[in-house]
């Protein structure tokens, strides 16, 4: 299983049990391989693409599906270095949007180390088996002036459901898109369903709000998430044994971090990761999508 993000090197190992957990810590050297699998499990498919086509993408080697014990990882993503540059935009329609989209990335108060929101966190390196996606859809909500996250992670084969909890009408869509149909997300109405037709990087935008341009990644594996405001994240359902926790941020190019840890059954490991942001020489140029996490 290839890394989901390119890492310049492994950081120091941090393995911390959850509060109240009585299970002992396991070192990397003592980790035992797990072979509990389901040989014929099919991938979940909630998009209008034949299941067989999805299977060829997410499990091209036809590996058995993992069905053994699992653990969890949680922690905080932080950023050091230069502060996030401002991103000019027309926020007259909703001045509070500047709090979400007024800078290249969302971070904590000024200081040497700040929490970092909207960073991609992915688990890789978990063995020669297939981990199936459990959920049919990934949900994003609209509140006030923006989406609930600026970085959406989902697994290819899922659908994206956008629920409007604001008082205004929105018209969310994916770019690039192979459809010219525009769907309206009414206040408090049914979720708009969007379907990435292939794995990769998309923009989640709104037809009427030019300042909204969130990043969406359709991965070929399910163990991923993005950090929340405050920098926190959590990933459950991780196979026990050695894995690597990786992180990167769409708006912080050439920066990533990873740690190799051991997952123990029913234990929550704390893994904190840190990215470094350096203002690029061409700081006046538009900010691109940054490092692209690998999809498998």
C-alpha cells in the first residue's frame, strides 16, 4: 500500500493509549501480522458507476477484505513558520465569510505553533489486504457563509451529500464536472447529491459565491479525514499492526509529515503531526492546490 502523502522522513514514534484503556502498548518490533480477511467482499458503490468498475479502481489486485480487530488514531495537526497569507475576496454579501476564506488556510492564534484546520490525514501501510468503505456517503453542511470544511475527503464509490443549514439558497457543484445541471440546495431542504466520476482532486464551489473554492479528494482507500477547527482529527476502524499516519495541506505546498505507529485492538493512539509553512517567493501569485495526496 503506497503512502497517501509524500513524506520527507519518519518522525519520532508517539504511541499513547486512550483514557481508561487497560491494554498494554505494543512496540513496532513486537507487532504481529493480522490475517483475518474476507476473500470475496465487494466495495461499496453509491455512485452511478457499475460496481465492477469501482472495484477495479479501489481494489485492482483483488485483495481479500480485512475483517479483523481495529483501533483508532486521534490527535492535533499544527503549523509553524510564517502566518497564512490573506486571500482577497468579495465578502460584501456575507462579511462573516472572511473568517472562513479570508486567508489561505485556517489556523490558530499567532504563535510559534498554531492549530491547523482542513489538513488531510490518511492511514497507509496497513498490509496486503483491502479495507472496504463502510459508509455510502460523505456529508458536508452549509452554515452561515461557507461549507463545514474547506477540505473534504471521501472514498471513490461514495456520493457527496451537501446539506444546507443556512437561511440562503446555495447551488453547490464540483469542478471539474461532466454535467451542466445545476442543483439548488434549499434552506433546510434535502441534501444535494454530487458524484465524483473518478478518483482525484476536485473543487467544491458554489455557483453564486466566487469566494468559495474548497478542496475535495476522492481517494482509493477509506482511512482518511480532514482536521477540524482546532486542528483535531480522529480515524476509526484501522487494522491492528503497523501503519503510517500521514498529513498534508492543500494550501501548504511542499510540506507533509508522517509517523509510523502500531495500532492495538480497541486502543486510541494519540498522534500529533506538524507542518511548516514558508511564504513562497512569488507570494503575490495565486495559491495552487499544494501537494496532492496519493490516492492508493
